[in-house]
C-alpha cells in the first residue's frame, strides 16, 4: 500500500486491525492548524542534521563528522544504538560488507574485557561460515558517544524527540524537536532521517509503502499476486542467568502457559548470560493497532509464558540446552528489554527501490552502478507469512538512490525505513548494514555541503572511492 502523511487515513489502521486480532486505535489526520510555526526556545545551526541515533544514525553522524562537516545528532532515548541497545538485539548477525564503521566500533568495544563474546571481528563478517557477534548494549553506547565526541564536530542531543519538519517547497529548512519541555529548532543544509519508521520523511510528505508489495510492482519472484498488510513479527527480547540454585517455575496469574510460541534464537553473552529472542512472539500488524503501552504489557506476559515453558522442558526433549544434558531449572530472568523489537513499518519510496531481484542477482549482475554498500543476509520474513532462504549469488549491493526520498531536495534516509521492497527489507535491515548505509549517507552529506550542492548532485564515483578508503566494501 502506498501512503503519505496526507493519505494515511484510518482505513490503513482499520485494515491492520482486521488481521492482527487486536482492537484498533483512533488515528486522526494532520491539519494545517496542527502545523503552525511557533518560536523556538533555542535555535541551532549546523551543516548536517541527523535525526535518530540508532545504527544508521551513528554511522551517518560519525561519517559526516569524520569528513569535516559539523553535524547535530538527535536521539529520543538516553542512549545511542536504537534497536541494539533499547530492544536488546545486541548480537550482530553474520553478514558480509560491514567493514567500515561497524568494525571501528567493535574494535573499540572489545577493549572492555566483558563487552564482547568473540574478540575476532572477522568471524562474524561472512554470512556463510560466520557467526553472530554478541556485545553488551552499554559498550556500543559508550564507544559510539566517545568516538563521536572525539571528532570535535558532532553535537549529540539525547532525550530529544523529533516533532516536525519545516518545509519550504521541496526542501527541509529545519526540524523541530523537544527536550525537557524546551522547543528546539535545528537548521541545516542537509538532513538525514535515521528514525526507524522514517518519521521525518513521512512528515515532509514523502510517499511510503507499508506491508507487502504485489508482484506487479517489482516483478519479484516470491511476491504475492495480491498484497496484504502483513508486517514482520515483533519480539521483546530478554536475558536469563544461571543462579546455580533450583528455581520454581513461575507463571503470573492470568498469563496463559502457551501464549508465546517456543522457537527462540539464543546467544551467549560475555558474562555467561543468555540473550533470548522468541522470534514468533507477536504478529507485526499489532504495532499498527495497539497502544504501545498495552503492546508492551502483552509482550511482557508472553516473555513470562515463554520462559515458563523453557523451565518445564525436560532435558531429554531434544531441545538445545545451555549445558549439555541439563535444562533451565536453575536459570532465572535477569532482565527484559526496555522496548519491543520492531522489524518493519514504513518504507519510504526513493529514487530507486531495492527489491528481491537485486538480492537474488548479486552485486556483479545488478544493473545499477551507484552501489554504496553490500550485504548478503538471507531473506528473512517473520510472522504468519514468514519464510527464510539464503541468497543464491552471494552479496548484493544497495544503490545510492535508495537513500534519496522522492520529492525532496536536501533530505536523505538511512534506516530500515529506506527505499526497499517488503521482501528486500527483510534481508538488509540488519544493524551493521544499516550502519554502513548511514556511513554512506553521512559521507555524501559532507561532500554536498562542502561543494554547496544537493545530495543528488554528489559525484557517485568520488563517493564510492571515499567509502572504500574508509573500509566500506562496494564489491565482493
């Protein structure tokens, strides 16, 4: 479904509620009176403004600053890292092509003896034959802020929430944000939307997709003939620790024992804890039709149900146990992520839309020559229409056009909401790939402001050369 800020009406939410099984929330239209300009309490002027301090935002801000341009980074949380630090998806899945800023940050993290499980970054670099790279969330936040501060050109504003974009024709002139009751106005030459949901682009009026794409749109081999509003599943991750003492399985009153499917992805943390990602916890459409507070309450109930099931499994049930021949009888929940992990919402329509054909072709057979990053993670859709398959021809490239929202002059995007099809997004949404896309966007933004041109006028060959010099793989 194609939408924008003016056309994403109640029908979208109503349609989602029909398939997710939860009551719909009321959603109103944005009116002109809602968008009146008011005087800010503080105005900040910079060359580049990055909105969102997740993986893409870290990459974008750091690349911009390293290239010599002043940048302001806005983040709504009190830490950087986004899904990695707040939703506890703090294990980088094996993927090729992430040899720029992700490698730099991992090298810094492993100086802390309890920050990473594996010291050799290269073991997690190839998709095939590699393994995940678990790390402590605090370590990523710490080294990201330290590395950004070291540039001397990045001002990081935490607990600062994006409010709206001020437009002048097809250009973003400034963004409004809130910090502790103070209205802030950030003016810049180039803006990079690194919010997970493409909030800046959506507010600027850019069109976006949600849910499946019909086969007729991109002629993707596995796309359905008729598209549905079917978003990737949601997961609330949690950690458990071995107490060494027999624990009594606990199920809170009112929680159904089997309310959460048992399949789970487990990784071992540096201190011996286990990080659990129950991959089939909640259908993705719930994010559209439930209030977030109730969604989190339901996710918490399902965490309790999931762990209760683990505690009651017999060691001879064939399950992969943390210690061979032993169950989870002495394990206890040590923490639950502050935010639920959301895999998919909006996907902004850019100058080019990465699709399944690109993923299956591999970088050597793709027709586009403006490749600025490569990836090779499997197509990995979660939910009632989920599927997973490895790519047949190795790494594929993401074109620069995916970072350029249509209809805007000085706005870029580098997050899971960038210009991807539903199927392609399930492959390239991984944290390190997003960080690499952010690095490409930041490097391009720095070039644009230095030459007083727009992001669309950046010399692609020079951008690719700069990225390769910074360790980014353009071809494999």
